[in-house]
């Protein structure tokens, strides 16, 4: 199958112009799955909640979803795109999945980054995997990458390709995603944006470098740090179904979930988990002896 990313610099607040540019760039696209950046239709650096409210949309009935549906139908593709969602007075940093038949579902960003916490509600929908007919895909958004649990749960649920809309400003994600792919034996498509936004005297710049990584952790396509880019590559999703790394080791079969229970506990719960003092061999908690 053919998968791709579209990298560009959205103009802040210009929803119709941003959507029109993307639709034009996707004309005659041969991608089966195309990933667009996080908040591709609105821009990213909001100054106040009134700005957020002015460009937020309902899913799936808003302008952006309707436009993407036309493109997906026309070019017979699945599109994963980051948009700003409004639902019952709350705002979510979301990503929609749209196919040839229209809207399928959407994911709400679980791990909010920096000032996003001032405007967005943390995602309340679990990670899910969708069968497009050619591959099983999962969705995460930008800062989700820094939590290995995000890619792991999607992989355990059966994802072969992880679609990753992003607005990256730190340099780490392009370096780390190959490890995320290798440790889960999955493909990942990170669609980042470029350019910069200045609001109230503060500027943030985006690093571009959208990329596609294979299950061996190899970057098979990466965009530059600047400029628009539409890249499409051929992949075989079946490569992500083989979790073996040698004759004896299978990444999923060798897991020991019973030894990882602390992964699902809160910080407060972990503070009182019994552990052993290396000097005294006595059980202690954060506050002293248990």
C-alpha cells in the first residue's frame, strides 16, 4: 500500500485557506493513507480561549471534515488530520479519520503539551485501531510520542501503521520515533508542520522533518526542516505483523505483564508502593518504614 505525509505551514486562523491548500496539494494523490499535521486547519499558538472558540468545529459536521470527506472520496484514500474540535463547550486537540465512505472516527489528544493545557480538555477516548482494508492503523497526536505507552498500546491492539499528526517544536521526536517503531515492530507516519507563529510578542518555530519509519527503526522518508512536502512511499504492512527479532525472542510473546503492574498506577499510588532499602533490606515507602 502507499502511505504518505503532507507537511506545510498553516496560516494562523485561516481555516478555509489552509484546507484549500491541503486539498490542492492532494489533487491526484496516490496514497492509500495520508497523514496531515496537528491542527492543520487552524494553526497552533492560541493566545486566549476566545480565539480557540472562533475556529473550533464540530466533528464530523464541521467545514473541515466535510472538505476532507470530498477529497478522500475523490482520490479513494484514508486521511488522518489534526483539527480543533468543539463538543458541549469543551475544546479538544483532535485527529479525524476519514475514508472513501466518509467520517469513520476521531481521537482526542491524551497527553497535552505546555500551554495546550490552558485551552484544551485532555482526551477522554481510548486508543483505538482501525482496519482500512489494507492495513490496521492507530492514531496518536504530537506529544503522545514521548509516552512509550502510547505506541505500545496501539501496537498491542494490532496497529501495523501508527498515524501521528504533529506540531513539533522540540528536536527529539524525529530521533526517538525509530526506537518506538523498533520496540513495537510497527510503521509510523509523523506529519509535522513548518514555519513559525508569533503571538503577543512570543514566537514558536516548528521543526518540520516529517518522516516515515519502518518496523526495523529505519527512516525510509524524511522531509526537510523547512518548506512544503508531500511524500508517498510504498510499504508492506505485513512486515509489522512479525514481532520476532531473532530465533528465540518475540517482542510481544516475551512480555511479562504481571511484572509491569505499576505502569497503570497513579503517582500517588506509586508513592506508597513497597520497595526495598538497599542498605537495610527493610521495606520502606517514600515517607519512611512501612
